[in-house]
C-alpha cells in the first residue's frame, strides 16, 4: 500500500486564500460604498436640498412679482400700504428660505454669489420700504413709479439669479450622477471578477477532492482484496490442517485403538484369566472403544472424511441426524433437482457453511425447527438453511462465523445471502455457480 | 306640495326607521311648506358663480321665539329672463312655514350667494347681510316684519365682488358687530375665462384660472355705518380665494380670531392682536396647508370644542380626493390634522364638501359633525369614476373616544340621498330641544330635516342677549359642567358655508336632568355663573339672572 499526504493542509491553505479574498473584496466594497455615500451626501443630497430651497425662494419671488402686479393694476380701492401684511408674510418666508439655503448651499458656491444674493435682497426690501413710506405719505403715484422702475427690475434680477443657481445645481448634480454611475460600473466589474475567482477556486478544490477520493477508494479496494485473499488462505490452511489431523487421528490413533481393543478382547478370552481380570479387561475394552468413538468423532469433526468417501449429500444425510440428536432441534431436509457430484472444495465449503448456519441456529435463533434445502439447478447449487426463530438483527453481517461463511462463498465464487425469511426467521442462502464447481480446489 | 316632494317624502318613510341611533331625522320640507328651487342662472355659458350657491339661515326675524328660514337665491344672467329672489319663510309655530318674502321687503333680485345674520345696530332685531356676485346687500330689520336695504347708507355700497361667506363679530369689542366678508376670485362675466375639459366645449374653470381677491373687514362705527378697515387691520390679502369663515378664539385671550378657508390657496388664521389689527398665523399654526404641505381646496369651515377639551378644534371641507380636515390644537399652539385617525378622513375622501357644522344631534353632550357634499361639475363621473355629481351628506356621530362614525345612511328621512348640496344650517325650529337641519342644493331644492330624540336625551338651550356686549352676544362662550365633564360652546355667526345657524346654544345633557354649573363669558369680558341649571330652554341677558324661555 502506498501512502498519500493528508489533504487537510492543502484544504486549509485553500480556505485561507478564499477567506483572504473575501475579506479583501469586502474591504474594497465598503470603501466604494463609503465613497458613494460621501458623494451622495456631499453633492447630490446637498444639491437637492439646496434646489428645493431655491425653488421655495423662487416661488416667493414670484409671489412678490404677482403682489407688485396687483399693487399696480389699480383694481383695489386701497393704498399700496394695504399690501404691507402680504409682503411681510412673503418676506418672512423668503428670509427663512434664504437663511436655510445659505446653510446647505453647495460647496462650489462662490462668496461673490452669496454676497450678491443677500445684497440684492436687502436692496429690494429697502426699496419696498420706500414704496410703503411714499404710499403712507399719500404719494401713490411716486410709489407706483418706484415699483415699476426699481422693484420689478430687482425682482426679475433676483429671479434670474436664483434660476442660474438652480441650473448650476442641476449641472453639478448631473456630474455627480455620472461619477456615481462610474463607481457603480467599477463595482459591478469587480463583482464579476470576484465571482469568477471564487468559481475557479471552488472548481480547483472540487477537482482536487474528487481526485483524492478516487485514490482513497482504489486503496480501499486493494486492501479489501488483500484481506479477502488472506482470509481465504487462512480457511484453506485451516481445512488442510484439519484434514491432515483428521487423517492422522483416524488412521493412526484409530488403528492403534482398534488394535488395543482387539488385543484386550483376545486377552479376556484367555482361559487363564480370572473372572476379576476378565471383568477389568472388559471395562478397559469399553474405555478403549469409547476413546475410539471420540477419536472418530473428533476426526469427523475436523474433516468429515465421509465427504471424501460418499460425497456432500451422503455427508449431509449422516450429519443431520447427529445434529438433531445432539441439539434437540428438528431438521427438515429437502432436496430438489437432480443430484450431481460436486467438487471436493465446493463440498467442504458447502458443508462448513451448513454447519456454521446450523450452529448459529443453536446459538441465536431460539428455534426448535430448522429447514435445510438443497437445490440442484442447471447453472448452480443452492444451499438454504432457514429457521423459524427470531431472525437476523439489523446487522447480520457481523461476527466471525458470518465472516467465515462469506469468505467461503467467495472461495467458491458463490453468493451468500443473509436475510429474514417469510416466517421471520433467519435464512442463509449460498449459491454456487456450476462454473465454479470445477475451478476451486 | 309638488309631486316630486310628495314622492320624495313617501320614499323617505321606510328609511326613517333608524334602529340603534338615539335620534331620527325626517324630511319635512314638503309638509313644512317650503317650496324653493335654487336658480344658478346657468344657461350654458358655464360661469364660475353658477357652481357655488346658495346659502341658507335659521333666524328669528320677527323675534317671536320661533326660528324662521331664509334661503338665498341667485338669478338669471343679464339677457335671460328667469327671475328669482331669496325666500324668507316665517315659522307658523305648528311645523309649517309661510313665504313672507315680498311682505318683508326681500324680493330683491340679486345674484345672492350667502348670508350672515347679526343685529348690527343692537335694536333687538336681527339684520341681514346677503353676499352676492356683484353688490352685497345689508338689510336692516325695522322690527315690524320688514327689511330695509341700507347698503349705501351703511357705507357698504359701491363694492362689487364675488363674495361668498360672511360673518358678524365684534373684533374690537366695542359692543357693535363688525362684518367680515369673504371674496372668492376676481371674476366678472365680461372677463370670464374659457376653460375646457375636452378642448372643445366650455367647462367650469378651477380657481387657479383667476386672480385671488381679498376678504373685506368692515368696522361698525356704532352709528349704523361701517368703515372699511381691510387694509388697516392687516386682513388684506390679494391672493386669497376665500369660501368659508369661522369665528374662534385660537389663543384664548378673549378676543375673537378668524379661520378663513381658501380654495387652492393656504387657509388663513387671523389672530386678533387686540389693537384693531390681525396677524396671519396659519402657517405657524399648521392650518394653512394639508399635512403633506399642499394648499387644499377649502370650502366650508366650523370651529368648536368637539372633544370637550375646552379648546376649539376646526373642521374644513375640501375637494374630492383631499379629505376633510379635522384639526386639534396642541399645547404648542399648532394644529394637527386628526381626520384620518378620527375616521372622518377616509369616509370623506371621495366627497367634495361644502357646508359643515358641529352640533349635538343626539344631545349626548358631544358635538357631532355634519358635512354636506356635491360636486361642481356634472361631468365629473366621466373623469373620476369614484366621484359623483350628487353626493351623500356625512353625519359623523361623535363616539367620544376621538373617533367619529358616519351614520348618515341610518339617520332616516332619506338624509343620505345624494344631493348637490352647498349650504347647511341648524336650528331648533320646532322648539323640541333638538337642533334640526336645513340644506340647500345647487340648482335644486332646499331640504328641512326635523330631528327627533328617541332615547329621551335632554338638552339645555341658552339664548344670550348682550347689553354691554353686542346684543346677539356673538363671541360669547358658555361652559356647562356636569359630572360627565365640561362642554364649551360659542355663540357665532358665519361658519359652515354661505350659511348661518341659530345663535341659541344647545348643550346635550344625555339622561341627566340638570347641569351642576353654567358659566358665561361675555364678549365684553364679564363672566356670569349659575348653579344647578335644569334641562330646558333659558334666556340670559348680560348681567341678569337666567329666565326660562
């Protein structure tokens, strides 16, 4: 297995780059927004407020114009002084408007412009006061002349001045609007750039992660294959060892114990043997026989020789009654299809899976009945062991027994299925394809 | 009784049942014998004055204790022959009236607009100022049932204008009633302006098409003549386009101030500076413009203590889509428009209001508000779908919690039937203690609505006669105290639109049978106080005790 460097460092580095980019971009955006705000409050808002006040001033100047027109048209039976209250109201509003306008006038306004406006206004009021004074003294004609010659001209000049200021405000507002548009365009471009950079970063990170994951998965697959190979070697080794020990036990110890038994029998039949001796010899003979039985049983357990001798089916038919006797669990055996001789390796693994499945029934199922079914299909041999117990838990694949069954299935290219049957009990199904039956030794 | 009025009366009966309301209105125009139709003189020239009249008045011209009715009328334009005059109806004291116009000397042809009633010569008989397009007329009541035209003699002659509402008040507190006349715009048939909605046919112009005209203030010299103090007093304002005027004491200094409603121009609030001059404080007091800073089309106006706070609020009717204004005065001397919060604004949004008056219709001690409506343009529905030419009047019942509910449709008598209404006056013509309503309509009939209490509410009615003060006691303030609180009501001429209501004050006592205290502040500055005044009608002569009437 080759070793790979952990991706954490690279990912952290990427994250740092991303965060730095976000921070830098946020800083840039905030700076742009502040600039916009300055532009807006400094020029646009100020201009707008100033323009509104200039409009108010212009409106008052127009009212003054209309008032002077009324003063001159002679339709009222009153002296010109009658308009004193009306002009006072306009003057109050006008002076308030001018004071407010001076406070918010745009930064570009020159002091000459300001002075001109205030001086002209003062001169206008002075002239108006003279008009009222003349009227008060009964000099209506002179008062009217003064309105015509001086006041109306001043009012028009003032009105023109205010109009020019309004135009100036409009122009600087348009300039500011153009600058604002530029800022917006710059910010928009940078947003696109930022988004593109982020996309590239995300793409690179994703490619890196996909590549790394693929390597990890390959590694895991190799590890799994090796583990499986090891397990299968272990099982083969175990089977070979068991077969060897079984043969030794059966052939050597079996022969010896059989010989000892025959000798004891012969000795017991000897005429010189006393009854006591004969009795002892018989007991020893029985012990030898019991030992022989146990050796045979052990030998069979380690490696069912019957498999070699009478094949899988025969071994099965011998084993199941023994199992029933030993465990008290009733086994219902059924066979379908036409039986055929199986490869030795297949036979041993089928036999071991069967044993393991039955042992599991004894240990876990709480069942009193087990069913063993063997189906000879044209393309496969299927062994099914099913009980009517409590079934598999959520994770049936755990435990050494089941791992061993899985590996054995793998050794014969078979498929092991562990599931709960219709009755709710556990069902183990091993399917061994025909092609495999000649391959595995 | 004409067939029309008979049908209208019959149709009104099923509507007169007003479950839930403590009072009921019934249309008694026909049964009272009032047969009047306003003649605006309209013949197709679409002259501006045609759209605005006429006014009406409740007053007791023969001083028999029963309110009579005056209905102002226009007349045909020169070259047209349909003549008409104002109408004076004498109260027969049995629910009916008799037309006494000719006998009273009032069958005078003039293009009348509004009316203000006041005893300017303090002889005990109410005199008549009829405003007009052209020359206004002052009619002196000779006390023997006749009116004499004293316009020239009084010094009011030679003044031609488009006059609208007028108001008598004693601004210099010399005991003689002075006269304020509102003028609308500078208009004459000779200088009529052509306006058109479709570019072809002439339509009525809006006031923007004309120059404004100042209101006039005439000081009563006390010898039957008047002095024009318009300029001297500071009332002069050539931009005003005035339609309504109300008397109030804005700064509560005991000197009468004026609120003038202007059409498309800022309203004026003339504060009396106690030296014969006035100062316009409308902008400062926030009644010149609407809350959003526009000069609305102010028509009618009334001022009264509608929330029983002791401070007079103001109602102004405006154009459709402008809503009525209901101003409450704050501690800082500025008004705020509470119309929306009070429920009056939304209800009046599509109404073009004219006459309006605060009065206690159900005698529960809280002033209700009646406003009559009607558009100036017959073709308005083609232009604005939600606004009609004839419109329902509003009858806003004061809930006592700062809100009003329009109950016109429940009041009975067909009161809510749409009308092209203009003038509105109230007065207890049948002396049952409840104020009744008088309406005029443009180019249509007048309507007299009798008000009847259903829940047993009682009232205290107070007729004041000044001795040191002007004889009508105009400007006097009376306060009535009950365990429920205090009510203050002012004797006033003018208010509403082109119209004059009775001068007798009505205090609603609800189910109570007496007021614990009654305080009268006379225009002269004198104050009188009475305790434990039972419900009923009283007469009080300045400086003397109360007498039952």
